[in-house]
């Protein structure tokens, strides 16, 4: 993200960086000092046209996609957070009904599946960010705890997920040996990221059991 800095936005931008730490990379650019960069990104033209107002640009996950410019005149903490977080891609299958579960079970893309069982029916920002980082190696799914038919279908097909009253919970299923285990650590981005890095390393090392 590129921003022409003004004093009034420093705290808002720092707050955004703190809230999205690990999910996206946040940077600020002073165009008076980085003229060439701002010109190459078309920022100087926009700044002049808007009498020096700040410009926020978002560079999508897919490198070939064009940058997106913050569309609102006023930059508030809430609108800035919504603009950036809404562009974090999700590679999570949401299993609301039995058909969703069967379709997920039929996926052959990866040998390891990561399932989040939660009271929520919407994919969290943390889980979206994890799926963005690891979708090339792991299959991700959200299982709403209220979807009993989905849970039964998964269990009947060897994914031994369960609701022990401690939700949300993450389960790791290894398709090759039909083994499921509950993630034992804290449900925090940094810890889950380290854990999934370990899973990927073991997959690459062709470990029989993760």
C-alpha cells in the first residue's frame, strides 16, 4: 500500500499496520522524498489533482492484477481497514450443507486438509490469510458447528472432527492414512503459521505421518 503521508494519518496508518500484521504488507511513502517512485505509480498526478490529499494504493495478491486505489474521499480507520481487508483473497471452502462436504472430500489437490470448526459461518480474516499463504500445499475448509449434517458426513468419511465445547478448533486430516488430529496450540496467526510451515516442510520431505 502506498500513502502520501500527512501527520493526521500517521496514527491511523500505524493502527492499520498493527491490525493486519502478517496478513498484508503495509508501507508509507513520502512523495517529496520518493518522487521517482510516486511518479511511476501515478501518485504525483493524483496528489496534484486533489490538492495534496493522500493517496492509498493496494497491490493485490496476484502480481498480474492492477493496483487498486482507495475509492473514498475521507480516510477513516474503519473504511481503510475495510478496503484493505476486503481484498485479502480466500481459498477456504465453506461447508454449509452435505453437498459442500462431499465436494470438499472429493478434492484431490493436496494430501492434507485443514478444517476450522467454528460457531461463525463467515471465514475469519486470520483463516483467509493462512489459506492465502498455504493454499498451494493444503486444502482449507470452514465447518460451521451448527451444520450437523456436514460434520456427520465428514466423520462418516474418516475425518474425525468433533465439538468438545472448545470452539473454534482446527483439525488436520492426512488423506493418505486417513488420520485426523486436533491442532493443539493457540489459535493465533503467528503460531498457526509456524505450524503450517512445519506441515509443508514435512509434506515436501514425503513424511508418511505428519
